[in-house]
C-alpha cells in the first residue's frame, strides 16, 4: 500500500477484507486536500467484506465494480461519488446498505443484487440510468427524496417489506414492470415526468399508491388486497388489471404532502396543461370492485370491461360529449344534442362514410368496436348510474344504448323502423323539445285542416215537423238536424280559426270540443285526439327523465 496514491487504480477481485484492512487501503488513497479517499478504476468483483465496509464520502473517479461482492456486515456509501459507472450486479448485502446522499454520475447498476437488511438511498442522485432489475429487498428500502435524472429500471424487483419512494423524482421513465410488492403499505408520493410503468406488478397487501406522473401504465397489474391509487396529471392505462378486493382510483386535487408537512415538488410537470387525471382504458378489467373518483373518462375505452354495471363513479367523473355544432350544408341537415358519449362511439361515427364533422376518429386503441359491442356497454353504464341515483346521467347512456341498437346490424327492419320513429318523435323519450316541436306542428296542421275542410259552413239548425190530428188531440213532432255542410267561400277567417283552435286544444287533452264538424273534420279530430296526447306525453316523459333523482 505504500506505493498507492490518491486516484490510483486498484484491483482486489476475490479479496477478503476485514474492516481494518479496508480502512488501511482507503487511508493509502486518501486525498490530503479533502480528507476523503479517491480511487481510479476500482475492481472489487467477488470481494468479501467480513466487517463493516465504510466507503463513506469516497470518490470513484472511474468505474467502480462490485459485481458478486458480498458485504457480510454494514455497507456504507453515504455521500460517495461515482463519477463513472457503478456496478453492483449480483452483489449481496447481508447487513444494512447505506447510499444516503450518494451521487451516481454514470450508470448505477444493481441488477440482481440482494439486500438482506435495510437499504437506504435517501437523497441519492442518479444522473444516468439506474438499473435495479431483478434486485431483491428483503427488508425495508427507502429512496426518500432520491432524484433519478434519466431512466430508472425496477423490472422484476422484489420488495419484501416497505418500498419508500417518498418525494422521489423521476425525470425519465420509471419502470416497475413485473415487480413484486409483498407487504408495502405505501408507495410514494413520487413525481415522474415520463412514463411510470406498473404493468405486470403484483401487490400482496393493502397499499396506497400516490403518483404525480405524466402517464401511468397498469396493464395486467395484480392486487391481492384492497388498494387506493391517488394521482395527479396522469393518463392511466388500466387494461386487463386484476384485483379481487375494492380498489379506488382517484384524482388528488392538491399537491401531495408527506409526513411532516413537506410537499412533493411538481416542477417536472410544470408544462402539463392541468393536474387532472385521465383514464385511457379499462378493457379486460372486472369492475365489480372498482371505484373511480373525479376522473376524466372522455378518452376511456370501456368495450370488453366485465361487470361494468357494478362500477362506482364518485365525484366529478366526466365523459366526452357529442359534437355541439349544426351542419346545414349537408342533406339532410344534422344537429347533435349534448349528451355523454363513449370514446368508442366517437371513433365509430367518425369512421363511417359521410360522417359529420366533429366526431373524433383519433381514439388510440378503439379498434373495430361498433354498435353491437357498444350497446351492452351503454346498458351497463346506465345501470351503474341508476344504482348511484344519477338519473340524468343514466338517461344519456340510455340514449346511447338506443342509438347503438338502432344502428346495429342484427335487428329486423320492422324494429329498426320503430326505433327510428321513436328517435325522430322524442329522442327515445329524452328530448322534450323534439316532442314539443312535433306537437306544435301537429296542432298547426290540425288547425289548418279543420279550417279548410273540417268546420261546417254554418252551424246546422234543428227543425221540427209534426201532424195535427183532425178534431184536435195530441200533436207529435219529429225533431231533426241538418247534416253539416262542407265550407265554401272564405274558409280562413278569424271565427273559423278560433273554432279550429278550440277543437285542437281539446284534442291535446283528449277531450271533445262539441263543435259541429263535417265528416272529414270528424276524422281529423279523431286523428288529432290520438296523436297529440301521445306527443304531449312524450314531452312530459322527457322532462321527467332529465330532472328526476
């Protein structure tokens, strides 16, 4: 060791170190100006550290290689600086592993490492890729306020106990794909400016996940107990996730605050449009135990979700709406009334020949879902809203269900014609304005027809005829009334309008006006007494469906 100088290369592959031997080595490499050891290329592959391995504040100027090293006691790298790659692949830490305030300027590789005791990476800085793939943490691990400035990989990592990522920040992608959280009670709050991947991960116990992330992917993630996911800014892909107990996904209205009052920094997400949470997909999910709170569901894909009728929606969950514009330049003109619409219906309508503008065709992953697939989805969501006593919302999904039935290919023409008539007259009993418009048109038509053909020219007068017996006695009279005469001359006068209006208004409430009508007028009145009360009833039904609770 007498020939060693600060920054020298050391090669101790397979060496067995006692605490005193390691201290002597580091003292030989200590920089007098800083008082800290400084190593060049350091080879400690398969080394065995029998006592405490204290590398605190050591500066590794070149690669630091600890592959397959065994730390039988405490391993301390607090405030250590790794200026190049740090390789701890397949290393075994039998005692506590401390990397508090450590700085990794190159790759930080902990692939397949085993931490049998507590591991601490609090306030550590990973300036390059951090790789913990297939690592095993048998005790608590903490990354409190750690900063990951590029990608962080925790694929297939096993967290036997606590996984503390409180206030950690990820500037790039953070992948926990196929990771196992056996007894983690809380993960986060953490911030991720890129993609946060939990696909294929397994959570064994009750857990709370708190993330402020640009996008969260939970495809085929499995929860074996109750769970709560609280999010900000995120777009969530929850396709084919599996859970057997109640699971809540909720948008957090305010920034996350950790114990002690320290707030999670969201500077990484400062360019995001808003902190709202958007659901991208629930396909393949059994929604029997799922609760969604305050989420944006306008782009969510629901086709293929199981037990969707048991989904619980809390707070202000919003859906996409139909285009609000009126298209007059096409024939026939098209106007879409406001209602909640699924993203798949947007995609389907936009892909139809001659589709009106305003429908969104750019729905990622919508596939070929059409009316046959979407009608059951609308039906299930309608029931979910009805069970939640949200009748106006249920009415929108009933409208969508009927629209999909009307456009489906598997219904007979007679049923399609009936549904089309129901839609045209009253919007499936949900559009009062449409029913009232038809009622007004029917009343105007009735008034005009009665004035033109239905009202008699003059009110027929009664006549009495009788015979006086010779010599007096009882006189017998026959009282008759002339048949109403068809009108001639000026048929559209004020008097005739008043009479026709009286007949029409009585017809609306299914009453007879008692006016003298021609034969044609009698049939006109019969027709109006049949159609106009029905249209009035449809308007009342539509109003009731929109305001009832």
